């Protein structure tokens, strides 16, 4: 579930053209895939909050993809927060 959400979000981030956040969440995905779930959750949570954070970025996506990305952002944060 967490992997699937991260994978989908990474694809949307690629479409948006934001290399920094694509790479950030790819690292989180890779941590999780290699059995380092707690490192993955910490990496995810580190993206949120503060100036210049993941929450502050404008996503250049069509409306439906933008809405899906916003949904995934919340779900991924909630999952990581509950499992860290």
C-alpha cells in the first residue's frame, strides 16, 4: 500500500517536472523496498513543513492529476506519521 502510493506519487512528480521532489521520494521508496521502512517514513516526513517544503510547491499538472497528487500527499504523510 505505502509502496504503491509512493510509486504513483513519484510518477506524478516526474510529470510535473520537479526533479528535486521526485528524487526525494524515490529515496524514500528505495529505503522501503530495501527493508528500511523506518528510514523511509522519516524521509517522507522530512519533506513536509517549514518554508520551501513539499507543501509549498506549485505542481504543473492537469487538474485531475493535481487532485490525485494532493490526495496522495496527505495519505502518504498520514501513513508515515502513523508508522514512524
